[in-house]
């Protein structure tokens, strides 16, 4: 070991030894007291930091994609399962119900039975089983035949388009699997589908005459034998003031609060009865206005 006495950089002459840097293999002089104190020797802080960085990392293999990557040793403690991933994308893919890694899946996943939509798509053709819609499979819905969302057996699932699914879930129609037409009826339906409009009208007339039936719906008759007219459900109402009662001022104040109109406009309504207070409001608001005006002595009609 070569030695020399030289200035240590602090104004002191000390004994130095010649050693080799463990990282870059460069010969350098260092005070002997430093040499004896340290087991490892580096020519600079840069070499020391590089060695620390490399030795502080470990090489791991991604459990999803199989790629190798490096992470700090302290980072390993953050994994509760002992399974490591190179990215968040790989971790999310492993946590999925279908094809994931069970060790990292949340407890509420259970056995994966709740993924009934994917199960329905895996076992049935991608089309509506009621109307046959198949243009955009992404909008198809997985329907439970017995309406029990916990019964995710394959035979209890059915693919429906959004329109048919809405009709079924709201109770407008009922649907079951297994009621398919016979080959004979299927052939008849196909033949009818090839008819023109004129031929279809003629076919309906022949069927009515042959079997003495009518394609028109029966009329609903009320007492007296007069057909009942269809009554459309009303959603918008007009609130009309018919009388101000004994005192005009309280009614005028309430109308101003309701309509936010000026005094002149409100006086025009009150003076020219019947006067419209509000138009095209829902039933709840109309009833509320009527109650407030009747509370101060006015009379209101809702139309």
C-alpha cells in the first residue's frame, strides 16, 4: 500500500494512502484515518450515491404482463399480498372479476357471480331476444327473468335492447324464454312479411269475412249506450281568478307575490275577472296557488 504525507485540505499534513474506488476503479489518495474508519471506499460522493442507489433497488417481475422492473427495497413493504405490478394499469387488470388474480380482489367481489352482464354476453347471441335488435350490442341490457338480481344463473338471464328492457321492467309487457313459434307459424309470418301493403289490407279483409271477426278494437260504452271518448291525461293547468271576495287588497298582494308582476299588471287581472294568474303549470303548483288565494278570501278555478 502506497503512502504519502500531504495536506488534507484543512491546513493539516496527514498520512494518505493510495486506494481504488469501488465504483469507477480509479486510484485516489485518501487520509489514512478515513481509510481505517470505513470499510468501503469511493473517490467521490457521486460514486457513493450511484452505488447506494443501485444496491437499494431490487428487480421484480410484474404479475400481470410478466415484464421486469426495478423498485426500492422500502417500496416492497407497501404490498400487502406480496404480489407486484409494473403499473397501475396492470394492477387494475389483475383486480377485475373476469380473469383477474383472486388474491388481490376485494372481498365484496365474492365468487364473481355479480358480473351477470358479462356472463349473459358470454352465453347468448349479442342481440335482443324480443325484437332482434343487434346493431349496437353495447346498449343491450342483461335482464333477470324472475326479477331476482341475486339469481345470476345463466338460464335466468336474457339480453334485451334498452327499449324492450324498459317495457319489461316497468310492467308494460311480460316476457319469458322458451315460447318460440312452430316451424309452420314461422313460415306463415315470413310469408306475410313479404306481402305489399295492398296485399296485406286485402288479407285482413279476407280473414275478417272468413272467420267473422273484426280487426277493430271494441268500443267502450258507458251508461246510456254512448261511446266513451278517450280522455287524455292533463299535465299542464291554467290558474284563473274568478272572484276577489270581500276585500281586493289581500288578493292583490298574494298575486303579486306569486307572479312577481308589477302593481298595474296585477290590478288589470283583478279588475277584469275572470283573469289568468298563471298558465301551463303543474297540478301541484296550481293547487298551491289556489290554496293561497282562497286563504285570503278569493276564488280560483283550475282548468
